[in-house]
């Protein structure tokens, strides 16, 4: 062996030392174009953990918007990451191939990492998993963390009347988490299929026409308005509905991302009613509170108080990632939980 191949101290390299490795990963190369590519993963940097992936959950709202170029970030100069090529995914379960602080090599972990067979992930975005939580449950942690931002931004009072509008993946999880935070929660959705999935997850569900008496922004007399409304859709129609529905001096949380500019009647819907309109983006849940949030969510999944099984549609191999996105796009009312098998 040539001396140049030895570490600086002259010792033999560890048989467990990481090396550059091939990786297979999903990539959006242009509008409507999803393929799987092979690349070389470099050595992990200090402070990173190499994760060998098992299972990854597609985030249907965000990833379909990025795939089809409907995400507003494409039109915002300097926005940054909404560009092609784009490597999707951020909610993955796997095993640590290298160790990090409090993470042993071989440990089963949740990681914020893309749909790739291997990734080098910042230690702060890697979390050990207990045996009581399955891979399928743990893969929902990234989406549950997003849903939790509604609770962080607008903590409900004990017994507060909360309505969640939109029972897609994030809305369903937000309704469950608001309930676990002590609120009296009702969820609603235009889709009968999503309402049924909500009921299967233990959410009290109302038909959309139950809220018809509250559609007039001028007449504030009808009793029974919720004091906190979570908009988990973000369309012009649902924003209008939520601002009209909420009680005077109530709160409306915008959890679903609008895909285009929205016009509201700032006088009638916000100023006159004294409404607080609150944004809830994942970035609001970052920082030192993340480990405690993930621990809380893992506990809820393990205890069965946060139910995700009814949300699961199925699993596609990584090589069929394009078909997975097509299935979500062609049947948006079916169960929203689609996994990619990355083994």
C-alpha cells in the first residue's frame, strides 16, 4: 500500500469509514418531468450523518406543485429552491450508515432527506426512532411537523371550537393535532372521500353545507361560529370561506399554501371583525424546538392518538416514482399517503 493512501497519522483506515457511494434518486427535470437518476454521493461532511433509506413519503401538495410548476416560488425572483432540476422529498425513514451525536451507526432513523437511496443529512435533521413506531408511521413525521405549525402559531385554548377546512394529508393531521392540543375540532372538506378518511382517523366531520349560515361577511349574528379556523387548502375560495366563517375577534390560520395571488375584503373580513389572520409555514417550526416537536409526534404515533393508517394509499418502487405522482394527480380524492420504497 502506498503511504499516500493512509490517513495523515499513518494509521490504517477504519473498515467502517464512509466513502463516496452511488445513489439513485428522483429528480424533477422540468414541468411534468420526473425521472430517476444515478449520481455519486460524496463523503459526509463533519456534522452530517449518512442515511441509507428504506421508505419515503411523498408530500402531495408541495411536490405536485413543484412537478407541474404551479408553486408560486417559480415566479418570485430570488426565491431560490423552486427551480429545475429539483430533487423532491423530505420525510424519510432509513438507517444511519455513519454515527452522529447520539445516533449510532445502524440505528433506525427519521430524516429530512430527499427521495434517494442514500443521503448525507445534517445531524439536526436526523432523529432516532423507537420500536413502537413502524416505518410507515414514522415516514409521516415530516408532514405531521408541518401540520403542527398550525398549533404552534395559534395554540388552541382548552375546549376551543376549532374548524379545519380541507382534510387532505396535512389538514387531516392538523385536525388530529389540534384535538390532541385540547381543542374541540370539526373538520370539513368538499370531498366525500376525504371526509370518510377523516372519520376513520377519529376526526369529527361536518358536511360543507353545515357552514352555509356563516357565509355572509356582513351578518355576524348567527351563533356557533368557531373562534379558530385552520385553512388547510389555501385557495381563494377557502380563504374567503374561512374569513367569513370565523367568529368576531377570532383567528384564521393559513396552513395550506396559495398557488396564486388572492384578494380579500380587508375591511369586512378582517378589520371590522377584528380577525387575526396568521400564516403557518414550516419555517416557523424550525430551530431549537424541533427535537421536542418530533419527540411529541413520535409519542402520539406510538400511542395511536395520531392515526395515519387510513391515510395510506400504497407504495411504489423508486423506479416508478413518475407513476406514483401520476396516481396522486389523477385521483386527488383517494388516500393521500403514497410511499416510495428506496431499498
